[in-house]
C-alpha cells in the first residue's frame, strides 16, 4: 500500500479524482480542508502499476533475472529486486563464475568480486536509506493529521514570517507545534531565536572532544560525509598543539579506488604520518608500533560502516567513536547511521555547516537521542579548524541562517 495526496475544490470533485486515478478500491484515510480546498489522503495498491513502471525503467538490452517465485507483494521487495538488484537470488546468480573461464583470469575475477561486493553493500545502504525516508514521511504525515487539532497556529501576525521560515526549514512537525507557542509569545524575531535555542538546545547534550583529545579516536560515516577530510583536519589541529610526531592517522579497510592516495595527500598537507591497515591484524600491529603517539585517528571505510565499527569496537573497546554527518543529511539517513551502532557513539561531528544548509533533520534526531554533538566544520579548507559546539549554539546558528526572504 502507498499513500497519495489529492487536492480539489470540494469533496465531490476530490472523490471523482480518486476514482478516476486509482479506481474504486482506493481507501480514503484522511479528509480535511487545506488552503480553502479539500485534501484527501488515499491508500492505494500500486503493485501492478509499480511492476510495469519499473520494467520500463530498465536499460535496453540489460539482462534482468525474472523472479522464479511468486510476484513480489511488497513495495520493498519490488524496489530491491527491480531498482537496486539487492535480492539474494540476483546476487547468487550474478556472483557464480561461468565454468568456461580459465585459471589465468582468476585474479581478474577476484578483483571483480571485490568490486561487486562493494557495489552490493552500497546498493544495500541505498535500499535501507529509502526505507528509512519512507518511514519518516509516513510518521510526519500521521503527526500532521493528529496534531492539526491540537494547536500550533501562529496568532502573532508580526512573527508570521519567522514561523513561515521555520515551516520551510525542515524542522519536524512535532517540533513546529512545540515552538508555536514560543513564537506567539515573542515580540521580536530575536526574542524567538533566543527562547527556541535555549529550550530545544538544552535537550541536546554536548561534549568538547578537542580539550583533551588523546589515545585512539575512530571516525565513521557514509561515503561523501567529509569523514576523511575531518580526520586530516583534526590531525592537523592537534599536531600544532602536540607536535607532528605525536599524531598519526590510520586508514582502515578502505579499498575504494583513490581512497589511500586521498588520505596520504591530506595528511601530508597536515604534516602527520599516515598508515594503512587492510585488516584487524595489520591494525593491531600498527597500533603497537604507534603506542608512543599521543593521538591516533582511525579513518574507516564509508562502505559497510556498521560492519567496520562492530569489528573495531570488539578489537578496540577503549577507543572513542565519533559519527560524522554532513549538515544536509536526511532524517532517515541520520537515524539509520545512528541505529547501526547505537551503543558505541561518543559524539556526533557535523560537517559542511555553511550558511546555505541548516541541519534541521540532524537536530530533529538529536532532540530525542542521548548522543552528544561535539564538533562542527563549515569550510572545505583543511586549514579551517573544527569548532566545538553545543545544542544551544547549533540551533541558534541554524535559526539565524534561515532565508532572509522569510524573516
């Protein structure tokens, strides 16, 4: 089943539109007035249309293994088998080498299998992320319907532009309702910013890891989160404080093309030593060699991050683990990254926090999660230091960065 939104001038027109578009089997789950129109939320069975549409999306000439079992009955199954190709049958078929391949091609086959495994893991992560996003959207829709009768209306006309800016910012429905009274009680935008920052920010814990950053620190995050640059940035900051021979960076299990070269270049610019560990045994040996270093930062692979953190937490239970999240992360992505290794995170580091991006999806999650925020970065330059932050200052900055066209 899937939810669809219909807008029409009245209920009769809306129902006609539902019947014409989705048929008489469509189930109306919500009926209310919105912007002087009738809004219907309809639950429909999109299985048949979805199968047909996904078949049309396949590239011409691409071989797709037809399912031998009964037709997928769930949206998630259709999505995985048709778009992301992450169904077990597909991988079992794709990973079986043809019998006519000679032994001379075995090395090539091993490399191809490694590449295929990385692609499979990446596809798996995308599937999980899409599922999380769907869950967030459904929850927000449900909350919107339930809270519409509770309140949350802005009665202070002078503060309406500020409220409109918040509604477009990505702040969750539940938090919008929570701050509505605070906005109504404020005389000026500055008052509202101060009050909201204090009340919401006090619900987000924080820790300053820069004050006494020693021993082993592990940074984890999805590919493209800015994790490797953050490792080099922190190494540079602490090398200036401790001395370059007191800090080292280790790349752990990152077999992506160009990943090792990237971290070597970054750490060379930072003036610190770089090491590479392909497995747990190599990492253990390197750490023994670096036992006299005051600080060792481990950069993990962005692919299958959960597996890497689980392996490391068993090998290095005394290490400090930090989750790196870009400021433009989606709420579903944040919740997925946190839940993958819920009990190990010492802090969250937010990257790419410039004036064009407000981290409201991250804030939505941190308000109800007991994981402290520690650092933010707002520049791609390696020479720009990471800065300690708190929940109050994070929300205050985000509110002040709201589009001025609204405020």
